[in-house]
């Protein structure tokens, strides 16, 4: 381990310890007296866009008008419902980038928001017919490069907070895909096609699955994973992401 990695590991360990006992904002470190009820200070909160206005009834992204978003109208996704507490805009993208760059403690704030959204949508059925959690996987090589999978970190924190079972690992990524960001919607679908597989079909049979990821942009990844999970017998797939890109004009 080089000195930079060692230093990152130590500072992250310190932040993670502080994330559960401290009185400082998870994002900027400023003092927060209502901690841990509120993990983020008012200043940081003001930079975060919550997905609390008009949303697409299918994929859950923020929309410009009531009803389905353009993407769902032209090609409805294979998942039954998309949920995301945050809108992928400036302040939120910075939190997600920090998480990906090693500030793993940020998954607690994200999980708080995810569980709140999940509770609001599922109500008592969360207890009566409990779903299982599955994180969108990364390839082994990618995990080795980054050191962790941020979707898994979010799923773990959601499991901790909600008491739902985390079946991450049932789904795996069989091959590397190109970065989605420079591709068209059609290319994104082709890029992920066939990349995900189910390891244990029995574990999926008849289950309600909450598929977890950090961001939904076009929903191509969620769509592909949902297809695979449904082929393996999942009864319902809800795609829960920390943030989603709002409907584009
Ligand atoms: Zn702050
Ligand atoms: Zn939609």
C-alpha cells in the first residue's frame, strides 16, 4: 500500500467512526447539533436537490410535467418502479463522487434518504411482504481498482437501517462494460446487454427485489438487471437509486 492509499484509508476510518458518534456534518464537517437525526448541515442541505416534486410514475425521475417521462413513454423499463430520494444535480453529484472516491461514510446519509423514500412508497407492505436488497454489481476487476462497490455500500447501510435482507452477490457482472456517460440511449442498452447474470436462481424465485445503485441516468443498467432478475423468477423489481437525472427536454 502506498502512502496516499494509507492516508486515505486512515482518514476514512476516522470519518466513518465520527459518522456514528460525532456532531459534525457528514459532507463538510461543520457542527450539526441535531446529529445523527440530521447528518448534514443546513448549508450543505441547501445545495442538495430532493426529488419531492413531480415525478415519473414509472422510473421515478423528476419530470417537467405530470405523467410518464419521455424515456418511459418511448421504451418502458423492465423494473416495476423506480425510486430515488435525490435529483442528480450539482450538490448531489459532488456527494456521490466523494463516496466513489473513498468517503464511504456518505452511504449513511444516502441510506437515510433511501429508507425514507422506501417507507413512503411501500408503507406497511415493507413488513407484511418484505423485499430483499440486491446491489447492482461491478466486475471483480473494477472492485479491485476502486477498493469497494459504492452500490454495495449503500445496500449494506439500507439493510442496517431497515432490517431487510441483503442478498447482494446473487447478481454478478460477468464482463466489463464501457463507461455509459458518452453513449446514446440505444448504445447504453447494447453496452449492458448480457453483462449481468444471476448466480443463484433459487434465491430470486418469487422474491420482491429492491435493486440498489448510486445513480440512475437513462435507466439502462436498472433495466438490464431487472430483466435478468425477472428471468430468474423475481416477482417484482423496484429500482432504488440515491439519485436520478431529471427528465431532459
Ligand atoms: Zn455541511
Ligand atoms: Zn420515467
